[in-house]
C-alpha cells in the first residue's frame, strides 16, 4: 500500500495533523540506485551501514577503497 493510499483512508477533518516530512538523502551519483546518503555519518545515524554496492543508499563517494562496501568499520593496520 502506498503512502497516497494511506492518505486517502484518513478522515478528512478540519483539525487533522499531517505526518512529519521525512528528510531524504541527497541524490548523488551511485551504482545501482537513484539516491545515496550524503556520507557515512548520515548512513550510520540511520543504522544502514555497512552499505554494499547495489543496495539503496550506497554511493561510490562513500567507498574509499572501491571494494563495493561503503562505510565499513575501519580497522587500523
């Protein structure tokens, strides 16, 4: 069921409270999806990390080593 379908099911009253707007991530060129998080900080805050190539939210700008896994845990060498 889409959000529009849900909206149509709501009673039309004068004092209805609208749902809060959800902030979407900035559209950035990525592989396999039309949007990605602005950076790893935003993806981590959303609980979406690590992101793999092809997953929603993945962006090549977050995959520093180019291995197809963005925002992976850093392990010092």
